C-alpha cells in the first residue's frame, strides 16, 4: 500500500468506530432537547423544510438533474480523492456564500436557504459517487447516496442502523425493494430536520443571520463530504480495491 492509502485506511478505521459507537448520555439529552425545540419552531418553517426534502428526494431517485458526469476511470485512490477534495472545496464555498446571502436577507430569505442547501448537498454526493467510479444511473447507487446523507445528518441511534445497512452493500443491495415508496421517508425527513434545525434556527435572527448561515453551511457540507469519502472507502475495501484486511464494520457485519 502507498503512504496515502495507509493514511486513508487509518481514517476509515476511526470513522467506522465512530459510526458504531453507542449513543452517549449527552446525545440522548440533546435529542430530547431537540424534540422540545421542534415544538417551538413555527409550522411554516417545518413545512418549508419537509417540502424541500420531499421534492429533493424525488429528484434524486427519479430525476436526471443531478446526473451530468460519467464515472471516473481513475484506479488510484489518491487520484480519486484529489478529485473529490476539489469538489468538496467548491461546494463548501458555494454553500457558505449561499448561506451568507440568504442569512443577510432576513427571515424569508433564510427559509429559502433550506432547499438551496439541500440541492447543493445532493449534487455534491452525486459527483463524489462518480469520482469513486460508481454510476449514479444505477438505482441502487442512488439509494446508497440517500444512506450517506442519513449517516451524516442523523442521531447516533439512527446512524448505527443506517451504517449496518450500507456495510457489505454489494450483497445487501440485491435485496432492496422494487418499490421505492417502501423507503423510510418519514425517518429520513425527521432525522435531517432534527440534525440541522438547532444550528440553522439562529440564521433566522436579524443581525447575525449572515454570519451563522456562512459558517453553518460551510461546516455541514464539509461534514457531508468527509462522511461520503469514508463510505466509499468502505465500499472499495469490501470490493478488494483498497485493502483486504477486515475493518471493524466487516468483522461485525460480515464480508463478501
């Protein structure tokens, strides 16, 4: 293995252990607080976010607006990830700029940030998949993208469940339901809302909305990008294209 692959493998091990970690007391307390906060947020904010998520997920699974690049032909992990890091950097900056502009515009402009940011996140995931050589024309790869999204923006309890679903994906994906409506959209929407509501709520406050929107969007996209990188590293490891040693996830859930 190259030095780059060794470092990437160490990062993958740390990430997998983080995904498998049990929910902490602090995490459970935070979840309870978030449930209370959800009751304070105006219904029009909840409706805006929910509608945006529904529309975006339909586009991801049935539309073609995100598909504009062919799978990468790179065989080197380092080459793949150089391409991925450039895309993450671009979308971080785009998300930060969008968050700053909408945050400075006040309440109604900030509401517009939710669907715009969601579109940027989904577009990034599609491009990352292609960079790692996976075709997003495959329905199963789009479902995998949805799982990555859940890994990045869920409670630890739900994250563990989703992580088990993407482990050994090549085998597990063969048993996906033919009817996409069987996907658990309710949990998907609620987990995403719970994850971002607390951070994004401050963006609605006059005077600090621009600064909050810029910083929060930058960090959310950066977090999503790193989650996607490790998810695809795990896929490559399972396919024998990265490293054949068992990772914690492989040992726990099985290998091909």
